[in-house]
C-alpha cells in the first residue's frame, strides 16, 4: 500500500472507532442470521423494543473475516465491534439454529473472539463482569441441547455472567420477549446474574 493509502486507512479506522464509541449502548445485541428480517431478527427486535439505551448490531452489515492465525484481518470491522461490546454492560447474542448449531455469521464472530485472548487481551479482560444472554429461533419446539453451551461457555471463559437463552420456535408468537427483556434490564442495572 502507498503512504497515502496507509494514511487513508488509518483515518478510516479512527473515524470508525469514534463512530462506534458515539454509538455505544449499555445493552448491545449482536444478530447473526442469513435473513435480516427473519424469525431471529423479529424476536431480537421484540426483546430490544422496550429496552432503553440498547442497540442491535447486524453482523451482515459488517465485514468480519474468519479467524486468521497471522492476524491479517486486524483492520476489518471486528475490533470496532469488540470496542462497542466493551463499552456496553450487557451483550445479547441472537442466532437461528442452523444445522443444530449457531449461524455461520455468528461462528465467524465467535472465532474472532480469539483475537481478544491474543493480540487484544486488554479488550478480552474488559469483558469480565458483563452479562451475556442469547436469543435463538429454530424450526423444532426445543433447541438442540448442544446449542446454548458454546455461547454460555465462551461467556464464562471471558468471566462474563451467563444470563440464559430465550428460544422461539418459527411461526410462534413471541409472548416471552417482554419477560426476557425485563430479565436483561434487571441484569444490566442490578446485575443479579453476576451475583449468582
Ligand atoms: C440453513 C438452515 C438450517 C436449519 N437447521 C435447523 C436445525 O438444525 N434445527 C432446527 O430446529 N431448525 C433449523 N432450521 C430452521 C430455522 O432454525 C428456523 O426457521 C429459524 O427460525 C430461522 O431463523 P432466521 O429467520 O433468522 O433465519 C434451519 C434453517 C436453515 C435455513
């Protein structure tokens, strides 16, 4: 890259991080679905609607590359998202069940959390004490038993407090959204998940 190109890239990163900081919310949702207006997005929006100072980030709007052992993607959108997460008190993952597992978008994001244990440990350590929740939808009445553990275990790895999952079956009306929003709200402002 030319000097001019490098400068432009540095400036782009600075402005992006400023924008991320300006947009910081106390409750941050991370949505990873192949359908921007699908079942998971609908359930996540229903949960987030009554929550003040919350924001839902759609991974489809960001460019996040798969984990790279040589950290060749340090300049993509992952770090600014990680900074937004660090600025929040509570993080809410939202993923459909795709083949018994989290969506590909969410898995790429989870793999990149590895950056927070290696090249950006300061951000990883700053996750401790935050609460984490999961919103999921699937075709089956119940989620696979193996679905929640990668979210819960990853949160615990970063010393976050696991708040649990809200699961909705496709086609269902989502009456539980309000109750889950209240749980998230209480956890954010009273932190009972951390106290448990
Ligand atoms: C690629 C793909 C894989 C799926 N795999 C499963 C599955 O393993 N178990 C299940 O219960 N539903 C499965 N479903 C159904 C979705 O989980 C369900 O329709 C979900 O609500 C879709 O959410 P979305 O609108 O956010 O994509 C699958 C759907 C797709 C498109």
